[in-house]
C-alpha cells in the first residue's frame, strides 16, 4: 500500500473547510446561574488550522462563511490572531434574524458534575454554504499540501456535505492530501434527514479521503462499519478499533491512515488519555497519560493538528502519533478550543517530558 504522497512546495501547508462558531463559557458556573461569559471562537475544522498555525508554525487557511455584523468581527479578529488565512463567503446580516454565526453554550462542569453543552444554530450562515461558493480551482492552483473537513460541518445542511465532496474532488485533482474527521453527531443528522442519510453522505465523503479520524462509534455510525458494542468495551483498548480497520480499508481503498484518541473519563477533571493510528498496514499505539483537565473541548482537534504536523514534516509515524497525543493532552489544560501551547512544549511532552517547573 502506498504511503501519503505530500507535496514539497505549496502556498499553504493546510486548508480546512467548516463553519466557525462562538462559544459562551461561564467557566464552572452552570448556565442557569451564570452572570458573565468568556467568548471563544471555535469550529472543529478551523481549530485544526488555528492549532497548526499558532503552535506549529505552519501556513494554514480556512474556507468558511462570514457575516457582516459584530459577532462576525469577533470571529474575524480571532482568525487574524491565530495567523490563519481566511477564504470567506460573505453573508449580509438583516439586523434582526440573521444569517448568524452559530452560538455554542458550554460550561466546564467540575469533578462529578459533567460539562453541559447546547447550541443555537438557527439561521446559521455556515449551513447555507453550498457547491460553487468557493473557487477551489484557484485556491488549489497556488498549492495546498493537506485539505481537511469534518462531520459536524457535513451535517449542518444537505448542501454542506456536497460542498465537502466538491472540495475533496478539487483537492485530489491537484495532488493534495485529504482528511475527514467523522465526528458523528446523530442529533445533527436527524435535523436534516436521518442516520441513514448521515451514513450515505459520510461514506460518499470517505470515498475521497486519504486520512480518516474517528473512534469505533464514529466508524460504526458514520460509515456503517460493523463492530462490537462500544458501550460495554474498555475505552482505552485499541483492539476493537484496529479490528474494524480491515473493513474500513476494504470499503474505502483510498484510505491510507486512520487515527483516533482513546479517552477514559474518571471525572470531569481526571481523564486517562491515549491515541492510536493505523498507517500503511502498520499499527501504532501511544502511551497512556493521566490528564488533569481544565477544559476538554478541542482535545480531539488538538490531536489531529499534532498528528498532521508530524506527517507534513516527515516524522516517523510513531513520532507523528506522539505529537498528536501530546498536543491534544496539552490542549485540555487551557480554556477555549484552540491551542495556547508552544512547539517546544509539545515536543518535550511527546518525548516523555515531565511537568516540573521550567526555570
């Protein structure tokens, strides 16, 4: 099986396609008692681009919807601050109902009290994106090494999945590596059809992918791959995941790399954390780490960013896995969805570094 063939020269190392949101975070206070919020700018696909730019120093971009009102300006500022190049499809806000940048409400929980997450995605500009909204030919003509999207964006509307397929086809035509984070959300797919519709679109997207990111549940529910009951199995046992890979590759022969994080939640602030990849027929498993978690949101995107950095820079697969594992772990020690880590911190943790004071 051939390895990933990554371009050596391109205007962008990485480009993602997705919807940006703003997240209101009252910290450990439940929403019903909240008086103030911290605002985080996020989006599963954007987070990977922001992490790769801000921590890892790569040239990244994001294709997304943008709205001409105050919340849109908050989002634009965050994109500038992380150094991500924007490719915006603009929408005009009517001053009353939208279109809107979606709102995510997410407290952090504490100890035995889990985080609570809910949304307002009504009249979301990102869900209105459709094929033809971006000039992919021009974007990829300048050279892009890696293109990425995800299952949450795919599930926003009937047109967003088709837009991902359009972008994947353009990426493939230009020799760009393509990846997809399944991030399967049954509730989202039900709003635009059904679980069957979700599987149909995820399978269509996966047929164009070099790299898939997702756990056993994602593979089962997103791609319809048969597997064991994920609820009764150990969350840290990679064998079920590896056992499904043969079926995945049989159905999607273009796929060369499949990756996932493994997380056992002991309490809101204490997790056991590991990660695994299957690459070019070989299996790689990280060590297991005990995490003291400040905010778990974005940890999976942090893993994806570190792994992609490793692959783009030619690290051996085991080292690329460790970079993803280490960066995802570090990301859970920050508030917000996007990294605050520095590259040398990720490298030290990936190499087995400790949390001793750095003087």
